[in-house]
C-alpha cells in the first residue's frame, strides 16, 4: 500500500459522465483530468501508517468512497446503519478512547439530522472526530432532501469545529492526513467518485487555516470555496482572453470557515 501522498495517476474524464460507483456521477468537465475516489484511497493509505484511524458510515460507505477504506481495513470499519445520531455518538465514544474516527454520511443528514449530537457529544468537548460528508451544496439532483444548502451556515456557528471545503482531488488527498493530524473536530465537505484534478498546475499544497492565492490579478478578485474554486479558475481564464486580469483566492479552511488573514491581506493589496 502506498503512502497518502502517492495517489492514483490522473485519468481523463470521458465525454459521457459515467459513474464510478452506484449513483455517483462525475462533476468533471468534458476532457478534464480526474482521480477516482481520492478520499477513500487517501484514508486507506493513511491507515497503513496510523493504527488509530477508524472509519464509520451511516449505510453510505459506497456513496462516500469509504468502501475503499473498508475493503483495505475491514477490522477498523464500522457500519452504523441509517442512524446518523448513533453514528456521531459512536464516533465521539471512539475519540474518547484514543481513536481518530472518520464519520461519513451526506452533508444534509449530518448538519440537520445529527446537529445536536455533533454539537453536544463532539464539538462542545473538542473531541478528535473527523466528519466527512458527501453531496455538499447543490452537487446532487436528488432534490431538497439531499441538498445541503445550509451546512456551512450551520457548522460555522458550532464551537471548536474546523471547516474544510476542498476544491479537487489533489486538495482532498492532501487534506485527509492534515485533518487527521489536527487535534479537534473537523467538518470536511466531500467530492466523490471521479473527482476533477485542478490545482496540480498551480503547485498547490494544502494547509489548515491558510488560504493561498492561486492567481494574481489587478482587475477583479474572486473569493471562492470548494468546487466553485474550479469554476472561478475557469472564469478567470475566460476573462483573461478578454483582457480582464482576475485573481482567485480560495478560502474555507479555518475554524470559523473564512481564512480571514489571507482575505484581509489580499484586499489590502488592492487599496
């Protein structure tokens, strides 16, 4: 098993969006390079080095890419069933015993259905639980019951909770060992299946709490988060062809969501 930094080679997205697992469609643009299930592979690799890593799912391991971890480390995988409150409570208990649990479900179920359990059992006591959730925002066509349009607003108000919103496969791969090393609870939004590869051309390295400017520009500043960073970079390249110089600053890797120092530094440079 390779280390967490040695990840699968990128592939090119097919013209037709195919699923890598049931009900997981790629969000990659036509011809865009992708990597399959970066979260699952990164966590399985990290668990080779750290025996305290455990994985839990609320009957969604195949839909959060955790099935890869489960296959590699079946003795450290826990299927909790369709019971998100139990999922979070069990993860809290494991954290108290010295484990580093990665609890996975859909973002809307964690932020709404399990909110009180996360707040009282995990966040208030600053427990070392990593909550990793698929279907953030409007990334699914399943309808309002599965669209987490307010998860960031909900979790930003929670004490001690670090928020991480990766842009692409590279950032997910780098974020997994980083959030495992972070002492305290983390909420990470998850892109699943064949995930676009975007940040490799910018020499990007992930660091918790630090936002890094991907493009400099003198005309427009786009402050982005998550997969919208990919869209912001696409817009910046398109505007460049029209002579508009666009800077792109991704954020949301901080305890309160916004990487404030980096944002303030970038804005001051414009004044």
